[in-house]
């Protein structure tokens, strides 16, 4: 049985802290007695800040539980839970919201704080300063060319070593931008909402619509093409261009293997673990659909579209309404939602006819995995009743008229109304 603390000792505790200046009511005194009798050591900082807050803000929750929970968390961590423990649920929510609003560095927050003209000016300065802090140019500007290059190299090596060290220890780098971080900072309901908003804005930032909206249609499309080329660093074509035919193929195989291993995390089982059986399944299917839509919009060649337009113009009117390819009605997507293969995107579809346009780079059958993938794809589509014709890029470039006639004959011979 715990020994009850003498009333005089509580009075002494109050007298020796800042609590005496703010006063304490009977209900708070009872909570303080419970806390002092809990057989836990209370540090000076806890006496002067946490317990002081409990009394000053009249926290209604259990002080012992709150103090122990705060010890497990970082006392100054700006999470919603810390604010609720320190100030109580209602006031903690309010103070945390104010903290997040003050911390925000968006254009909207700058305008709200300084007015439109001054706010935009300060926001642009803020962006320029942040943009240039970790670049070689900023190091040279600050320290001179020779010293700047040395410091930049040291900075890069230090970052690599730190990253390697964390990876070896199995420490996951957490910058607060994952779902767990959003929930920790904003609470479960608000964190989940802000996470979805962030993902929606992020996906829009890397879309053709964003570039058109920002730069206008003509310039936006040109910049979008430049962006796509700059991001093409992992295709077979780029590996061969950088390392040569043989070395490029080997490196591409290694890269593809790692990608497959990494994609194992994007399974239905993991989505269910993270979000539950119903929401997990829904999020998994939405994820697959977004992947398929992105692949359909961004993974086609212009020369294939020229062929398909030529075929389309020569078709009879009753067949034209059923034609689908990237630049006309979008490519057809077949969803499987299976573990290994989630979807198939076909290049050209007209009712039960499919025409695939293959290049030697993307369909290099020297790589067993690519050959196996294409064979499984054809097998699946044929099982659904589709007739498939494959057109090779080199054949079309060599004899366009002959290939067009072959495609038209195939459609007319195999077409089922």
C-alpha cells in the first residue's frame, strides 16, 4: 500500500515552484497529491513546465497517465498527441491548430500574414533561399570556388555515409511525409484527410494538365515532353545508351529484378494490413487503376500513333466507332488485380481485334523476363477471345504501306461484329 503524502509536503511543493503565483483549486490539489504519490521521480523541468501547465490550463485528464505518456514521447515534439497531453484535449487541439498555421510556409500563409503584395514577395524570397541552400553554386558563392568545391564534396560524402549507416542499421528515414507522420502530427482523422489531399496535389504536379495550366497549351506540352525525357533514366534504351549493348542489358536486368522485389510491398495483403479489409481493398484497386492510367498516358510512341491514325482513316465507318488507341479514346486497359500481374494495356483495339506496336528496345526478347511477360499477356488476351497482330517498329519504318495493308486485312478477316 502506498504511503499517503502529507498535506504539508504538497504545500511545500507548491511553495517551491511557480504554482504558488498562479494559484491552485481543491480539485487540482487532489490530482497533484495523486501525482506526487505515484512513486515516480519528477524532474525539475517537469515540475516547472508540465505540472505547471496542468494547473494553469486546468487539464481535466489523469495527470499521472499524461506525464508518463509525455515521457515516452519527445516532450517538444510538435504532434497533436503531445499538445493534448500537455494542455488537455480541447485546448490542445486549438493550440496545435494554431501551431500548424504559424508553421505553414505556403503562399496562402504568407499572404494572410503580410498582405497580398508583401506576402507574395516574401514567399518568393523564401523559396529562392531554400532552393539555393544545398547546391554547389551556393557553396561556391559563399566560400569561393576552390573552398566551395571542397565543402560541397565533403557535404555530399557525409550525406552518403549517413544514408548508408542508417540503411545498414535498418533505420527508416522519416521526414513526416508518410501517412504515419501525418497522423502523428494532425491526429487520425485530420491526418488521413491531409495525406489524401497531399497525394492528390502531388500527382497533379507531375501531370500534363499541370504543365498546360501553368505555361499554356503549346509551351506546356513542350515542357511536359522535356520533363518526360529528363525522367527517362531507367528504360532499357537509356541503359544501353549509357553502358553499351551488353553491359546495358545486364544492368537493366539487375534494375528490373530490384524493382520487382520492391513492388512486392504493393500487394493487396499489405494494403489490407495498413488500411483494413474494406478500405485496404478499395485503396489497392485505386492504386492499380492509377498505375494503369499513368502507363497508358505516358508509355506510347508517336510513331505508333501515326500508324494507328492511318489505319483508322482507311477503316469503314461502322468499325471506326469501336477503335481505341492512345490519341483516340485512350488505350484499353484490362484489370487483373492479381499478385504478379495487375493489369494489361493494349496499343490498338477495334472490337475483338488488338494490334500491338513493339520496338526492339521495349520488347527485347534476349531478356527472358520480357519474353515471358509478352507470352503470358498474349495468352491472357486470347483466352478472352481477342485476335492479336504484332507490328514491329523496324518493319513499319522499312515498309509503311505494306504494314498498313497487313493490319487492314487482319482487321477485315478477323473482325466479329
